[in-house]
């Protein structure tokens, strides 16, 4: 129930004073500080409800913040895991490529060594050396070329002159001259034939011209 306001109290006091025969109306002042309406003060039950509502709101905000933090952490962990997985995949691919490249290089090196050993150990007969020469020397010059080689080395591609050191089918002096035709000049008749044909062409004009010179001088 609301307490009467100060204005109402004053008015009542004035009326009472007049009715009692007072010549001057008595004015009663009200305690303004105590005039707060009781309706403005929440009851104990209402205060409890307000407190509970505030607590619920705080809990909801905390739960929302926690959920957001957990979601952010989970996303960061997913991104990190993806980055780690990609880095590992890239590293594995690079390692596999390097391993394959090394295997190819090793295989090529082994093949090269095998070819070198075969070139060193392979032997050629006089007939096989002549067949090689026929595939290199022009047909019109082959007989002349063959006549010179027959007399110089007997078609032995390892023939070595004991006194001069001349070497090979065409008895190059020194034998290392034939390196201009190939590094395998010691063991490959084809390399020696190519060098000999070039030598006869450049010095005499042709194998037949070289053979004509040889018949006169017994050398060329």
C-alpha cells in the first residue's frame, strides 16, 4: 500500500485546522526522504529471480565463449595437421624422385663401365677388321687401302713396331695420333680405320694415291 504524498498530507492538515476553529491553518510538512513508494522496492522473491537471470546470462555467455574457443582451436589443429601432412607428402615425393634419379645414374654408370670393359676385352680377327673397313672406306678405294694395311700390320689392330713404336692397323706414329678419331683408338679397329682414311686423304689425296707412294718407298 502506497504512503500518501507530501502534498496530500499538507492538504489534509489544512482542512483539520480549519474545522477545529484554529484561526491559522496548521501546515504539516512531510518527510520527503521517506516518501519513496514501497512498490519501487523489489520483494525478496523478485530479487532472487533477477539474480538467477543474471547468473544464467553469464553462464550462457561463458558457454558461448568456450564453444567459440574450442571451435577455433579445432580449426587451428586441423589446418596444422593438413600442413604437416602436406610437408611430409612433399618430402616423401622428393625423396622418391631423388632415389629414382640415383638409381638411373647408377644404372647408366654401370652400363658405361660394362661397355668400357667390353671395348677393352673384345677381340677382332683380321676378317672382322676388314669387314669394318669395307663399311667405312669408299668401295673404289678399298683395295688400295687394304694393300697398305696388309703390309703395315697384317690387319692386326694391336700390331706394334718394336723399333719405332708405330701402332695399329695403319701403324700410326705415335699411336696416340689416332685419339683425334676416338679415345678407344687402342682397341677399336673402326677408330683406327677412320683415322687412317683421313690421314691418307689429307696427305696423299686418297688411299690409292697413298698406295702408289707406298709401292715406291715401301712406306707412306
